[in-house]
C-alpha cells in the first residue's frame, strides 16, 4: 500500500483525491445553505400580483369613471365623452402650468388612465363619482388645497405643481388594459 500523498499504480496521489472530494462536498454544502437565502430575496407572490392590474373596460359607460387599486395606489380610469376630449384639446398649452398636450397623455382618445394622487400633497382628488365636485374644469378637484384638474388630468388652477401622473399601461385587447 502506498503512503498518503504518493501515487498508487500510476494514478493521482490519494491526497489529491481527498482534496477534490472535500472541495466538492463543501461547494454542495455552501450551495445548499445559500440557495434559500438567495431565494428569500425574490419578491413574494402577493407582491408580484400587485405588479400589474388588469382592468376590463367594457362595463365602463361613456362619461363614467372607475377607480382601481394598483400597488396600493388609486388609478382613475375614465371613459371620456366627445365633449371631454374636445375640451381637453382646445386649451392652449401656454395656459397650462405644466404644459402637456392631451394626445401625449392618452393611448386611445376616449380612455384616460391616471394615477389618482394629487401632485401637491398626495391627496386623492374628487371627481370619480357623478356626485363629486369636479372643479372648474370638469375634471378632478382636490379639496385639501384647491387644486383643479381638467378632463385630461392636467393642473389648471391651485398649488399642485404637476399634472396627475399617467401610469405605464397597455391595451391587451379592445376592451382590456394592463396597468404596470
């Protein structure tokens, strides 16, 4: 029998074999310990579920608005009338504190999708329900400090510095959108 570290019958030394096996077992052990730790850094299923929200547009009548939740925030979806669209398009950009054309805020003229958070202090503006005050421009009104938004969600009057934000969304069919 050969001593430890010597070659046996022309093969590698026994110590090299033991080092290889020990290293392999150590690598498998580190992987077994690290895998659950790394997997715990991935978002949970409930968080992934909030990453996007599907909205069915068919039940929303012309002139009606709905509020859906996305990532814990209200999103306003309004089916605009021809009068709403015309009112938004005839405003000269020079009259807007945060100039942005209506066409840049919508993907399809009749559907307006906005993050329902006032850009002044983060309140939720009124204007989604038929009985709500819609402000001077028939859009949304934030009663906390008096910000008025038009039918395109643009700030027209009051302390809000910016227009209501348009979230990332896409039409997945003629009657469905995915927000997020």
